[in-house]
C-alpha cells in the first residue's frame, strides 16, 4: 500500500484563520499584550506560518485591521433609508461581534500601533465614506457620520450605560437614525445644488 501524500495546505484558508484570530486577540487584549505565538495557537497553526505570511506582528495587525474596516454592510441600503439601516445594524445586540471599534480604541492608545490605526481609519473608512456621500463637503459629513456611529456604538455596546440596560428605546433609535439620514441628505442636497449651478452656468436647461 502506497503512503498517503501529505495534504496540501490551503494558504487562503490559513491566512483567513490567522486574521480572524488576530482580530479577536487584538480587540480583546490590545497589541502589546498579544504575541504571534498566541495568535498562532488561537488559529491552530504554526507560528512560523504567521511570520511567513505577515512578516511581523505589526504587519499582521495592519492586515487584520484592514480586513475588519469594511463599509459594505454599513452602506448596504438605499440612500433614502440609510439612517434606519445603520440604526438597526448598530442596535443589533444578538451578534457577539463588536466590529473594529475595540481594536481601534486600543490601537490609538499604543504608540506603536497608533500611526497604523489612524492611517487605516482614513484609508478604509473616512475616504471611502466621503466619496460615497459625495460633494465638496464629503469629508466633513463623513466625519460627522463617523462620530455619531462611534458614540452610539460605544455607549450601547462597548461601555453600555445604565439607561440602556434593558435595551435601546425606540425614540433613541429614531433620533440616531434621523441624525445619520440628515447628514446623508445634506450631501445629496449639496450635490444637487452644484449640479443645478453647473447647468445654469453652461446654459443647459434654459429651454427645457
């Protein structure tokens, strides 16, 4: 009987497992308190593979944070209903996933990871969000939107205040949703005003 050849390693799957383990570890304990060996143990893989795939602990942190900072689900709704969508998403306490915020908060307090965290925040959240909102004030509106979301998430999930111990009341959800929607609507209105001004300057629409 011929010996069974060793099973080939699934590089993509292994990297995904390492990234997931790193995200959970960094979110729970912070960068300084976690080693590559511990992350490898959580991922169920060899520490040498972690080093090979990501070069260093800082490289792994940057990759894990970039993987976590995604806007796809947050913006997966029509613009006219985005406030309700984000409110429902952030108010969902059935999931144990806390998203990127714990990782970010711990990272900005560490001098080693702070530059990486700030760079990733701008590249993966603020810039794409500003582009999605559009207009010359997209960056300001994106910052306002991020502030509202971060505050809401912090005081309902990360540092839950006593007022929300029995859940978030509907009026609070409506206020938050309206605040988000107002920011997005302001971006739409600015875009519309600029478009109308451009048409007027170019002579379009005079005889329509």
